């Protein structure tokens, strides 16, 4: 105030203007002093199939609901909490984007949205820490010999948040809605599911049109796995569909209920007092009384929001932000929960477009590129591990042989392959013998992706055999170019940044390697019947070693043909105010530890503030 | 006069709606691609059903006509992505963007008028030079840089204000002030510089008018002359710019909305464009055009209030 008065005096104006200004600033000061603000009150699977998202986690991309891949062990820089969980308290999570809606069957969901949906809905199955699938609302299950009929027993004593008891009929009713759901319809088709029937009060029978050994993995993701009360979304009721996007009370059985949804600002949830799950000591879950989710798209201000106490946790899928958060965490004010799973950055070649139809060009370009330099350009130095396949090293599907088959950096080898192509009189691009290759590399216009593209361009141009053009389109256009809906799935891309892999079971989706004429999901358009047969065979059993051997063969074929390539594993993290934890210790109903927090997806039903001594 | 303005308003809105519809339709990409994940796009029957449902198979003019007839009755349609009514989205977000625009321009006007009047009155003096230098400085700082600096000092260091988010006035007045102040200041600083220069320039010209010289010769006090006789006629350009700015900020605060994670209309429009949510883009754009035209009409009417000469001519 003194400063304002002095300024008024100096300017010779003590009038209304300065009084108003003084009032405004004073009001701000008073507001600041009146407690915290509302925000801070809370205290290819087979080869070419993969989640469509770009290189590393730097841009928001629609995650396919059950893109293939598997599991990795969570890694964290945080030490185990010194004391156990306390009951109560609030948490507020800054997420990287708003959820389009909270309808598992309708809204395409990615990491931020899964944080929210996991709080409202329970899934039928969940993943253990080793990547296999265990019980959630599905207490147990069995299948027939050819994996076309799965009989599931539901947990007893589970209710929706409005008190309606969960029965098998609810699951059967869900199927009616899911068949026309924007997110679930495709999953139903790709998983061969043709019928869901209540065959008992708590017994559900899933019938498939063809064998699918790892079918239960489908029930671990939102579109088919999250249980909702279909009575709240009667067919043809547009208002009910719109309301369901805000997850009204009674729609889920999860640990929290939505109490306020202010889209693009905050979503508040309170604990479900009748939640059915308890921890291993018999304490009813959830631990927290309330949790809120705040979409903060800007990476920097998201971290600022955590540093300033505006929120108590944040998620990030960007390596550069993890690096910055690690710096902030050095003073002990933050806890870091990091995870490097099967999600990896990289890209693909459209093998229908010359010269990428020739494996010499594909291998040559990748062998001319140093992965560590790309990772550094992406901000992942010391954070992201180089990737060689769809699975991380600690995944049960990882193959050492496939890793050895990857087209690693070998400049001389690259030169030999590219020269061989260029000097081939029958070269596929129609250019004269000895003429340089023209290649077009495209990524979404994210700063780190642009940097990675520029580094790649330097490597390729350094061969003296390649002219590299860089292009960048917004994410929607980038994805549409690869989908090729307008040109019979051929796509309009050449060399295209992409993100590969996920934590889901690799058997969930084989269409990424199906003949490109029938599958928009085969982004690189590379199809080898022998390779595809391996993937199909892997769906005929649920025996992990047998399947792992088949996926290893498939990965080797991919690495030899190089329709897709990798940069580094996408590290993700949940950073929290010191004391907020539970993200890598949550359990399934059988008491076993769950997968942790891949893709920065927290299980908020088991998050807690540690008890202070 | 009013009828002529009304006709102009309708013609403008028709032109804007048609152009927007046309441009959105020429955007690359299919809204269905944004609506459903790639695996669902394998099901051609399902895709065809959705295309039919959203009228995407109809000819351009049929679709536009259909949209227009609904819009005239106040139905701007539903988002193809979220199923929310476009009018609900606008109602939900306009208080945020509107308040941000009004507060930021309010701050700018409150500071720029005394600065501009002083600089004009003291033309050529060190005070004038200092104010001009300050204006130049403010003009050269992008609003998001100001935002980042404010977050650093007021949120991280001092912990006075939340770094991000929005509290609605209906929830808490103090909470609302705390969430609006940093984004509003970020937007206001550039405007302060612009308004100060405009007021200074107009003031210098006004002070040369004969009626001002006459008032001086009568021995009236400087402050009385400045604010009673000189300020009003010196505010015409400012009024025009403020009007344009308010209208512009309704859709133009997207960078600040993104930085401070505010649920505003600009951010919604941007998201809709990236999602190819053509119905949302169409509805929000027409709404913004409507605001623009209405505010400009208000500005024209305001001229008559602040300058009696215009009123008499009318």
C-alpha cells in the first residue's frame, strides 16, 4: 500500500484510479490471507500394432483402448513410505489434459482420463506387478478348451455408488450399450466377442466367435472392463448420454463419486463410503476422503502448481518434465513415482510408398541414426532407456534375440545399404542410378519432437545420400494421415513419428499386422503372412512361455524388416507433495500387488497420506 | 438507424456462419476419426452408421441449412465428441473468459488513463519520456512471459495465489479474485501500453483545441480542464480500441487460458478445432462473431454519450 501511495503522490494523482487500484490489490492480499484457494484446499503387439500416439510422450494422443504390449516393473525414485497409510485427507492431481468424458464405453481415454475413470469405476480384471491378470470385480473365471467361452464369477457384496447391488445382469446390460459405444465397439470386434449373458446371479458368460486365449486382458481396460450401470444411459436418450459424461452418482462401483465436474477446470470426487474393497489389514478403502483432478495442459505450470502447493500431485508423460521435477524433488519436498514401461517413442515407414518399400532403405536410415542422440534431443538423457522392441527389458514378452536383431547404429553398414539401393538400376523410387533419396519425416509440432526430427535429419543427410524434408502437422492431422481412411487405409504419410506399445496384453489386438487393405490400424502397411500367423497362434493359448516364444519370433521379423523403429522408452511419472503415496503398493482384491502406475495412471482408491510419527 | 444496424448484424452473422461452416468442412481429416479410436474404425458398418447419424453424408448446403434452421431457434447442436449442448458449453465458459477480459481491460484502462493523461499533459518532459519508455517496455513483453514471472513470484515464492485453476464467482468471491488476478494482469500489461499511447496522443491533440485554451485562459485548474474538458473527447479512440479488445479477448485469451489452465471459451474452441468437433467450432465461432458485432454496436452508441458533437450530428 505504501508503494501505491508513493506512486500516486509522484504522479500527482490521488484520485479514483489509484483508490480503485489500491482496493483491487488490497482485495487480492486479503483473499490471499483468507486461507487457501479452492484449488489448494484439496490438500504392435505384434509388430505393427500399437497405440496411436506419437514419439515419446510429448503430445497428447488418443490411446487405443487395448493396444497390445505388456508389462514392466514399476521403477521409482521414491523410498518406501516410512510409516503406514493414514485414513482421510485430500489430494489434488494436476493432469495433462481434460477427459473428453467419463464414459468408459464411449470416450476414448488416455492416461489423464484413466486417473479419473479408475477412481469412479472398477474394472473386471486388473494387472499384477508381473503383468499377468488377476481379479477385480471378476472374482474368478474359467474358459473352455479352445478359449471361446469364458465364465466369470463376480465379487459378492458390491454395489454401485447409489446403493444398487451389482449383479451379472448389469454386465449383460452393459454389453448392449458397449456394442454401439464409440470406444468399445471396435474392441468387441477385435476381441471376437459376440455375446455376454448373465448365467447366474453373479455369473457372467462371455462367448467369442473365435479363439482368444488372453481375452480376460480385454476386461482390464476401460471400454470393456470398467463396470457401469447401463440403466443410467437408456438407448436413444441424448440427455442421459450427455449427463453420463460427468459420471453421475450410481454409474460406477468405484472408490470415489463425482461431486462436481467443471470441465477444463476441476473435477471433485468424494469417497464412496460403501466401497467394497479393504486393504490387507482390513481397513476399508479408499484412504482419502476426497480427490480432485485439475487439467493443466502446460507442462511448466503443472509443475509450478505442484511446487507452489496449488495441487498436491501431478502426472507427466514427458521426460523433460521428469528431469525438472527431479530437480525440484532434490530438497525432499516432492516424491517421484517414475515408471518406464513398454511404451516407447519411435516411428514408422509407410512401406507402400517408395523408397520405403525397400528394406535396404528402411534399415539403412535407422542404422544411420544414433538412438542416444534422439533420446537426448527428446530431453530423455539419463531418464529414457533405448528401446528395441515393443516390450521393455523387464517385460515377460521381451526377447534378447529380438534386441540383437534391431537395426542399431552402424554408419558404415547404413552407407552400404543405402548405396546399394541408390546404385540399383531397379530402385523402386524411379530415380536415376546414383541420385539421392528424397525422404519426408513428419512429427506433431511439439518442441522436443521438432528437435528430435532435426537431429534425425542431420544423421540422414550426413550420409550424403539422402535429402530429408521435415514436416509437422497438428496431432489430429498427424494421426489421420497415418490412418488413411480416405485412401483405403494406405495413409498419406512417409516416415512418421509414432508411439508404440502399452502395458496391455499383446494378444489383445492383432489388427496392427493384418493385411493393410482391411485394417486402418496397420499404420506402416507392412504385412507378412508368416508374421501374422505367429500372432494369431499366440492367441490360441494362455501359456505365457509359449506365447513369449511366439512374440519373440514376431519381434525378430519386425526388427529385420524395420517397418517400425524405436527411440527410447517413454518414462512417465507421478510427482507428489512429500507424504502422498501408495501408487506402487496398491493391491488387487486377493491381496497381491498391482502393476503400479504405468503411463502415470494412479489408482487413487489406494493412494494415501503417510502417517506422521 | 437501429433497423439498419440490425440488418447489418444479421448479414454479418450469416456471412460468418457460412464462412465458418465452409472452412471447417475444408479442414483435413474426418470428424469420425476423432470420435472413435482406430480399432473401431475397422468396423465400416459402424462408421457408416455414425456418418449417417451426424449427417456427414449429406451435401454441404443441406448440412448448412439444417444447422442454420436449428441455430435460428437457439439450438446450436451438440458436440460430436462429448454430446454436450453447444449452448451449455458457451454458458459454462463465457463467465470465465468474459470476466477475464473485463478485469484485464479494467485494470488496463484504470492505469492507462492517468498515465496517458499525464504523459500528454507533460509532453516532452522527463515524466512523458519515462511513461513512454514504460509503455514501450510493457509492449515488448509477451503476456505468457508476464504470466510465468507472476507465477514464479506470487505462487511459488510467496505462495499468495494459486498458480493455476479457476474459482467461479458463485463459489467464492475471494477465491475468484485470487484466480483472476494473475491472468488478468498478464493480459493487461500489453493493453496498458497501447491505451497509454492512445490517450497520450489524443490528449496532446485535444489540449490544442480552442475550447481547452479558452478554459485555460479563464483560469480553471489544470486537473479540472484535463478531466472535465479534455479527457472525454480524448477517449474516442480509446473507446474504439477497448471495444475491439473486449470482443477480441472473448476468443483471444487462449494462450493465457492454456498457461493458467482456465476453462475459457478460447481454449474450448481450440480443443474443438483439434478434435474436428465441427458443430462445436461452428457454434462457438458464431457466438463470438455475435459478441463482436454487438460490442461494436455498443461502442458506436457509447460515442454519442461521451461526445455531444456526435450525438447532435446523429
